[in-house]
């Protein structure tokens, strides 16, 4: 029933109970999980985990936090090689993040372009992280846009206008557990964006939804995100979950 399109289940936070959580996913009705890489090492771990479990798939990516300094070409060559693995369904997590004052914006932008071109070349969706960098992000997406470029805005933090602009460029909007927070603006976004453009994620181990806020997040909580979306859309949870699963299947080209 439920899909978690962005969950770092291969991170060390789950080393003590990962298999228990995976068993719990079946009990909770989580039928799909996508584990994104943030560099070569985590991408490799995500692929290994996905290979062992039919409902888990992997993304290969380079998080903008990994681009504080120029990177050798070999990093991108290794990521491209990993992206050919059978369980890889996307390129991500990639993008721009200007939150920290010592970030190297030029290196971020060039790395982002390189990874977008990789996504286009391999015909895989781009899974995008954006924080405090929307103007540059859209400039790059519009310059790199081709008919084959598609993807999702992971852990969406923008407003309704940014969501509409993302959808116009061919990107789904992925809703995290922050939709349950009292001051969240995401309910407004969900009200305005058609259900067929929405996805659900946990971004585990981060951003636990209410009533688990402050604790380690896990894919066992994705139903709470789906329930929040369904309530805002005035849909049955089963109906919303099915439509979201269809969108995820189409984006990642899964049966």
C-alpha cells in the first residue's frame, strides 16, 4: 500500500535493527522503498542492500554537502559505473544546498550539472535536494532540460509557486514527515498540487513525523505521511496510497 521513495536505510543509524525494520515494512504495508546514495560509498551500500531485498531499490548520487571542494573526475566515473547496477532506479540524491556559509557554490553547481547529465544519459530520474538555492536550481534545470529529464524534488521545502514550477519541469513533489508539523507550509502545497504529482517519503533517519518527532525516523512511519496527504486531499488513505504508488512506479519505471 505505502511507498517510501527516499529513505537512507543503509546508513549506520540502522545497523542494529535493519533487518527487523525490513520485516516490519511488510507488516505495515510498505511495498516499495528507495535508498539514495550521497557519495560513492553510500551509493554502493544502498545497492548492496537493494540487491538483498525485492522491495528495496537504490539511487546513486552525490549530495551537495560532498562538494565543498573540487572533486576528481574519477568520482563521477565511479558513480556512473555504479548506476548501471540492476537495482538502481535513479540518480540522487543530488542538488544544491547553500545553507552553510563555507559551501563552494561553483563546485556544487558544476557537480549538479554533471549528475543531471548522467541522469539524462542513463535515462534515469533525478532525485533533487534543494535548500536555500531555488533560483540557481531552476536556472540549471532549465538550461539542462531535455525531454528525457524527469525526477522528483526530495523532501520538498518550497512554497506552492515553487512546487508548480517543479511540476511544469517534469518533477514530482516528494512530501516528508514535516507535513505533520504544526507550522508546516506543506499542507498548502498538497492542497494545490494534484495528487498524481505527489510522492511520500520519510528521509529516514531524519524528520520523524508527529507523534515521533525528535526520535529516529524509519520507513515504518511513511503511513503517517500518506495519511496526512489523504486527509488534506479528502481521500481515503487506500486511494491516496494507490495513486502515490502508481506515480512512484511510473517515475522509477517499476512494475
